[in-house]
C-alpha cells in the first residue's frame, strides 16, 4: 500500500535526508534513539497523521496502544509493520514494568492513544512519570487533538481555557462539579458520550444557561457537525440532536461585565425577596442580578425559606 510520499524531509535536524522509504508493501525508517515517543494520532481523518509521526512509528521497536485493533487500522493504512502491544487503564499496572524493562535494554517505544494526543484522557501519565524517573528519554510528537480542534471552531474566547474531560455520570455529582466549574473565568472544554450528552446539556443550561457554547460532534470525520448558540437554546433543541458519535462541548466564560455577588450578598438579597415573593420568583431575581448559578441560588433559597425567611 503506497500511502505516503517520500520526496520531503521529515525532521528539521535531518533536513535534506530521506528518513523513511517504501520497500514493496512496507514502510521503513531508521530506528530513533532509545526512549519513549508520545505520538499524536488522527482523531478521525487518517490523513491528519504527520510525516514525523509516520517516521517514528515505522522506526520504533514497539508501539504501545490502547486498542491494537484501532491502531492497526492506522499502521495498515500506512504500511507500518512495527509490533503492537496493548497499554490501557486495565493492564497499565502490569504493562508498565515490561515497557520500562524494554527501555532499559535500549528499545525505542512509541505510545499512542486510540485517537489524538497521548495522556489526554488516557492512562499514559503514570508511564511517562516512571520513564522520566528511570532517566530514559521522553519525546513528544505534536499533532491532532480533539480539545484544540473543537476550541478552534467553537467561535469562543481562546485566551484562557480549562479542559475538564468527562464529567461524573451521575446527575447529582455532575451538577455539583458543574457548579464548581461555573466559577472559573475561562472557556470550558468537556468530553461527553452520545448517551449522556442531552442530560449534560440540560444540566449545563440549568447552571450556566446564559453562556454561549458549541456542540462539536465527530470532529474531522465524515459527519462532522458544529452547533453554536446559548446553552439554554442548545439544551432546548437537544431532543433532536444526533447522539451517535463522539462529542466535545465548549462553553464560553461568563459574559464580560457581569460580577458575582458574594455569598453574604446573595443571602441578603434572598431574605429581602423571600419576605414578599415566592421561592421561584426570588430565585429568578437572584440568579439574574447575582451572576451565580441557578442551582446554587435555589439550594440557598430553600435553606433560608425553611429557616423562616420565606413568604407565608
């Protein structure tokens, strides 16, 4: 399978030299120096692999990957014949010593995730930490990342962002975490599965409903789709959302100029309103003027109303 061109140099340090070649149906490359190579792989479109990544994958002694079946699609596409070995959250504790032993013997090993940049929502961190502690070389090969891809097309502020990854699956824990995240002055990037994306959008709308957001589905794949709007609008239309595929949710920061009231100020406001309004109306007013999440205001309003501050 002739899937790559060989007429361009790959690495700057060897500019002008051909670092890999195709022999029949096999892509070959010089073995890189002993060490661990963190290789970013495509998040959907296999054409997004970098030339440097191909060179390293073709030259290493071993490729450690989450799922050998998924990585084999990439290696077969580019005629790479390096040995594959599984390294994932279920076997990491037993696999790490074996990889460290191979490194000690002078092996060059590539670490890849199923898609994107290693160590982002996968178990690679502990391996890198132990490899560094043992004094072995660690080299990162930048490339595809669903976090940065979604952030780029969301049309939201990018000067400061916070990557959360997956939220807790249970609603109570998820809403608690979203309340904590709502206090961050940054764009938020979340992963979510199709089976939970509608529930998560409803929780986001309840806690941060006034913010702008983007739903990024199947990035770089055939059915890539980006929906932009307020969280309230996106949650309202979630019933018709296509839930097949992988999702990245990007939520903008709180609107400029809105300032959070302190907890004491919120209490004073709620006491005043509860003396003459229903809990529902008091909460609606407090959410509008305080800049704080509805869930937080509602919980505090219930506490105060039980304490005798509510309208009878």
